[in-house]
C-alpha cells in the first residue's frame, strides 16, 4: 500500500486550485441514471470514490468517458442500462453507493443494491432511505445483505411510477435527501421533503436535476417540494453541469496553513460554504480574506486553541473535525471538541498522540491541549478525514512522518500531495505493494 512521507516544519506559500466536491460528484454521477440521454458533468474530481462509481455504473450498462482535452469533463450515457444492480464487490468500500437506489427505482421500477460499506466512523443506517421510498409506493425487502426494491406493476405487468408523498425523516440525512430528490424527480405527483439536509451538495444536485428538466422548489432549505415529470433530458458538453468546489478540501488546506504558518490563496473555493469553519479559524487568529471564487489564508503566529461542536450544515461540519483537531494540537491553550454526528470519529486521536499530541477523550468529547512541537513518527490512517488530519500534523511535526494506508486519503482528495508540494511542503508518495 502507498504511504506519504512528510518532512515537517515548512511554511506554505502560493496558490492551490480546489477540485470538484466529492460529496457533490457522487450523487450527480448517480443522477445520470435518471435520463436515457447522455449527461455531461464538469469539474469532476479524479478520486478513488469517483472511479468506484464509474465501475458501479458501468456494471449496470452506463457508458462514461472523460474528455481527452479536459479530464475533469465527463459524459455519461445511461441509455443502455440493463442491470439495475449494485453488487457488494463494488459497494463495500463506499457508502455513497446507496445513492443508486432512488434513481434506479424511479426510472426502471426495480433495484437490487448491496448494503453499503465505507469508512468505519460510525453507524449510518439506511432505514430512512427505505421508509421514504416505501412512502412513495416502493416494495422493499432487505435480505442476504441486499436491498431488493420494486414498484407495483400494471395490468400488463409493466412497472408503475413511484408516487409523490410527504416525507419527514427522523433525523437530517444528506444521502437520504439526495435519494428522495432523485426518486421524486420522476415520480407521479408532488413530493414534499421535510427536515431535508441543507448542505451545498444538496443544492448542487438540485441544480443538476433542474437543468435536466426537474421541477423543484425550496433549494437550500429544510423543506423541498418536487413536482414529478415523466422524463428528464440529457446535457451536452456545452450545457455541462458544473460541480461545486470541494468545501472540505478547501477547509483542509485552510487548517493546514493555520497550523504550519504561511500565505496561501485557494482558487475555485467558496467561502460561503465554509462559514462555520472560517469563523473558528478567525477565532484561532488565522487571517482569512475571500472573494466570489477564492479564499486567502495567512498565518504568522501560533494559533489559539478553539473548541467547537459538530452539527449538520450550516454548523461546523463533522468532515472538518479531525483536521481542526490537528490545528488545535499545536495551538496555544486547550479546547474541547464535541462530536455529535458519528460515534466513532475520534479514531485519529491515538495516531495524533503518537506524534506527541496531548488529547484526552471522554465519550464523544475530546480535550486538546496544544503542545509547542509535534515529532514525526509512523502513523496509520483509519478513515478519509483522519488521513487529512495526520497529513496536517505531519506538516508541522519535527522530523519525518510516514502516513500509512493513504488509500483512505485517495478516496476523497484529488492529488493532495502534489498540491501540497506546489505550495512548499516536503511531501512524497512512497509506492508500496498492494
């Protein structure tokens, strides 16, 4: 397995271009199943999770190709789908694969989807997805590790359309909201989603569906109204839907500069998507300036420790908890971090302690007392965002840090070591056997 070798202690200086958002790209790719015509997406990041989604869609009969003159431009043609199934072999590494369930049911009236895998950061049950789709008339059973779903058939034995429904989830669920949006786009009648997730990635999916002909109101709010249509059309390369920039990648670089010191401008970054993170960085003494599509971060002194509590958007994102903890590890003072979303999202703590961090965990809370200096060591990534926190810690640690199991990092960060190297980090990928 590949590793990252980091020689710490360098300030970061220059510019970084932020890639398309992983958490927007994956539902957007799945949404192409809703049309029999080719759909072109722009700003598609080059990530392991995106490659896995391509394989998953190809297994169903979707033809996808990156354009030679612009590899971030992808055209997908779901006109020849013959196998509405997501097998375990392709689903086991990526929980977002559940996102094919809604569009397959909506367009084909049937789906067989393996219960998903992914990072072991906590329980993310799919019961809300099932309850919502059942409210729209789907017959669903779970057996032998698979979700088997279908719509009723008419007198001629043909599958009928899903029916519009009012859906209120027990908790805010991002992938649940996305599945319902896609299913409702082709359902018969009106669907109302209450307690809908409000993340920017949800709005991105709404924008794509509307561009394909969907009728949706309430974008960016907790109450979304969808009037189903009979079909959705494709998008030519000239009409390509532009995937939003990755706010978590941007936030990770902001924390990296805050921890190491430096002056870096992020291009194709949206400060409006990072309000809570930017507020906490400013509280830590990190300088932030921003425009429509750029963020400049400056740090010339040791940061101050800042506590926070993770919550659903627009509050502080759980996907930034580990990276900000790495900054707190070298900050002045102590801070308390409360993780309210996932119960196992402190697995990076022991690895940060190996680098010399002072952290105490009590249930879903962690007390971080900053130390003047971390020291390099060999550490092991346990999940996607934990990987990023170890990279940040390695960038400020004295000596060499070797981060193992970076396949987690490759799932969600587009060429991270190359981007860091371009702004002055001493970091290299060490190839290893699989």
